[in-house]
C-alpha cells in the first residue's frame, strides 16, 4: 500500500515537471488560440473584405449615398432623353420647313424639281436667286437663272412652285434674258410682282410678272413710260420714266420724266393716267399755285402747257427762249423744263424732282 502511494507520488512529481516545461514552451512560441468552428453562413459573410472608415470618410460616404439615391433611374433618363430629342426635332422641323404638306417646301426641293424639268441643267450660282411665299398663299416659289447653252447669254430665268415651272426670261417682250438684270419682288396692295429691268445703251425697259396662286402671269405696260416702273409712295400708284430727247426745241438733250400709271388686275396691264389740258385760271384756284407760277416767270420761263391727270397730278411745261440761237429756218430756239404739283384738297404741293428738264405729253 505504501509502495503504491509512493509510486503514485513519484509519478505525480514526474508529471508536474513535464507540465511546467510545456507551459514555458508555449509562452516562448506564442501559438495563437484556434478559433471555434464556424457555420457555412458565417464563413461566407466573413469572406467579403470590410474597410473600416474614419468619421470624415463616413460622412462623405453618406453624402454620396444620398446623391446616388436622388439620381433618376436609367429608365427615367432614357425617357427624358427621348422626350428632349422629340421636342428638339419638332422645333427644328417647324422652323426650317413650312407646314404646307406640298413636298416642295424647301429651296433645295424646288431646285431639284426645276433642274429635272429643264433637262438636268445646273443653276447659275453667281446670280441672284429668290425663294419664299411671295403671294402669301401658303406655297413657296423659286426664281432662278438656270443654264441654257443654246442662248446668247447661256442662261434663262425660271419660276418654279409646287408642280409648276415657267420660263420668264427671255420672253416675247424681251427676247434677251440679260443675266445681269437681277429679279426683284415688288408689292402693291394685294399684288406681288416680279420686276426685271433691262438695261440698254441709253435707257432701260421694265418687265413685270404678276404672281397669282403660285404661278406667274406676264404684265403689259401701256404708254411711252417704260423705265424704272415701281410703286409710288406719294400717290399709291406706280411711276415710270419716259426716256426721250426733248431738252431743246430742236430735239436734242436726253431727258427722263416720271409718269404715273395704275395697275388693272383684270387684264394684268399698267395704264398711264391721261393728262387733260388745264387753264391757268383753273390752276390759280388752288392755294399755292400763284407762288409757283410767279417763281417760274421770275426765272425767265413762259408757261407753255398745263395738264391735269386723273390721279390729281398737275404737269406745267415751261419754256425759255434763247435770243441769239436760231434754227436754219430762223425759228427761235428754246429750252424746256417742267413743274409737277399734287392736289391736296384746296391746295397744291410741289413734287418737282431735282432734274426737271424736258416737257410733258398728255
């Protein structure tokens, strides 16, 4: 029994010595404690890297998160972009193409149409080209010079609108197109005209075309005044100059005198206002007339003829003799000037131009 106890005590002492050595070894190598076993879900969660943020970084992240939350979703962005594109397209279309639905609303479309209908000839890019709805009927028109190799100048002037073309120069009235004559749009009342001015060596000729329902109608000008035909702001009619040689009584001296015309839409014709002879006594009934006549006489002129026209314009022909100048048949020579007056109620207004050489015909 005692041997057994002694043996047990010896074994205990031996075991205590071994335990002490193991503890010293553990403290020296600092072996980590093994973690407890983890479940599958916990393992998966801990495999995701985690970054610890400072307080300032946490605040910035919160602001970014809030901004992101306020940003519209991709579907909202797509819808907004689509709506903006539609609005932009609608605005651009309405500004560049009139909504007439004709298919000939743009200048380029009318150019292509005109080129095709005239045999594929090209436009004269150096010359004036007019485009727009000139007669205000909702349809655009184009006026342009186009190549014509078989003509004297090599170009003709054309008018084009929806499904319609017309050569307007040269024409029966003016057989040479004269490409330096630039077309001009002229308005008078409800009428729209194309005006061409053909220049000659000493004068010019006005050629007019009326635009009606996007088509052109040639106009006729009656009388001898055919130069510079255009609307007159003073009378709401038209004026045109008569180019002639009537400065002196022997038919020398080039002069230009304005005449007044009115337009008749029934036959597309410009008619001159007819002049009727008027006596000096009839003229003096108007206030201001006596001062005009007295001034003319004080300048050495005699009163030759007085014409009153149907639009209230009065033409006074003046004559000044040259005492030392005689024709071969001993007829005295004289020079011609004129005065133009406009009737305003019971008085007259002097509308004589600065260059007033020559004399008026009825």
